[in-house]
C-alpha cells in the first residue's frame, strides 16, 4: 500500500454522543478495520473522529460507527484532510 492510496477524513458526530461509550466503542470498532487515527470529545458536545487508511476501508469504518450509534446521531459531517500527521494505531484522545 503506497501513501497515495491513503485518505484521511475528519468526522464530526452530533447528537447524544457523549456519556454513552462512543469513544470506547469506536476504538473497538476500529480494531476490526485497517485504520489509524483517533476519536475525542469536543467541548461543544460533539465527537471528533479522524481516520486514515484506504478509501473504502475508512468509509466502511465510518459507516460501522454511524450504524452502531444511529439511535444517538442527529448529524454527521465529514471533511477530507491532507494530513501530514502519522498515526500509530487508533487511539482515544483526551485533549
């Protein structure tokens, strides 16, 4: 896999997404996919998730997260990124 085949996407999940195990569950879901990145709570009540990997795998991962939490989600926003940051695994960030 070459770097040019990788995408990095930032997702913002809105709704009842804090205090429901969103970050821990998302990290568990990430273990089933070949993605790197992080998930963290935002001060405005949303959850931010950054995922890096092959296009189809990142899409499938984000869809799995959204499907798992579909009862909690009001909206999901996705932004394509040109990320110079390299991620080691998929982590929960606290800041």
